């Protein structure tokens, strides 16, 4: 969470920008949020798949690869 002073600095800088630039900043913030969400979804999907793949990876015939 941002501290109050940091939030105020950002707000002051936003107020000094022309409207078109503020829209660009908003688009960038939206991009950062979506990127974070994508990473979270990718991590969650990997975690879900882990148990399925463990049956494939954790077997005696695959043990040679584990020793590499």
C-alpha cells in the first residue's frame, strides 16, 4: 500500500499533466494491473498442473533425468 506522501506526489504530478497524458498514465496503470493478473493466473495454473505432472515426472523410468 502506498503511503500518503507518495500518493500526494503522484496526484500532484498527474494534475500537472495535460488531459491526453493523464489518459496515457491511466492506460499504463491498467497495463500494469493486467500484467500482474496474468502472472497470478499463470502461477495458479502451474500450481494446479503440478500434481498432475508429478505422476509423470516422479517415476522410476524418469529417475535418470533427475540425476543429471
